[in-house]
C-alpha cells in the first residue's frame, strides 16, 4: 500500500483531459447485457411455442 501511495504522490494530480472516459465501456456493457437478455427471451418464446418448456 505504501509503495502505491508513493508512486501516486510522484505522479501528482491528474491532468485535465488525460483521464480515460468510461463512456465507450459503459455503452458496450449495456449493449452486451441487452443482447443477452433479448436473445434469452427469444429462445424462451421459441421453446414455449414448440412445446419444449
């Protein structure tokens, strides 16, 4: 813990505009989660209509 604190102290405060934005990662996570949910529901409906539930 002390090594990490010393290293961060050497770096100083973060500079404006140099911090990674999490917007693309958030969009990808929501897209994948939505895709999985929709695929699950479609497969469930297909199975119910075919009598395999």
